[in-house]
C-alpha cells in the first residue's frame, strides 16, 4: 500500500523511498514523487531567510531534500505503527514467502 499512496492515510505525512545510505544511516526521499513537487517548493522557501543571510547555502539546498533517519528515529517510527498494520504486513510477508 505504501508504494501506491503519496500521503499516509493515518497521519497525512508524505511517503517516499527509504534507502540505506551507509552503516547505521537510512534516508527518506519524501519529495521523490511528482505529486510532491509543490510541497518541495514550499519546503525550499522556508530556507529563504537563511540563504539571504548566507548565499553559499543556496548551492546545497537541492542536496538536502532527503531526511536522515537515525536508528532511534526508525525505532520510534516502528513503535508508532499500529498492531493492525503490523499484523497485516506480517501476513503479507508470510503469504509472499509461500509463493516463492
């Protein structure tokens, strides 16, 4: 379901690709979908005062679109997942493992 839905139906957070980016580093690329282009532009405008004060920051704004997830933040996210969703996900995993 998460691959097909851009916004979480429970908390309205933006879904995106989650990738491993090294040892104990995970990144969330939440502005990857075309539907989130406007949201990304709004996010970039929040940095306008900082860029005006320090012009060099403008070069790095496009590189900062991924959210870094440390292990503690990931653990917190997993704890917030409801039991119903966990059971559904576990069932899908077990169904898929039988068809391999």
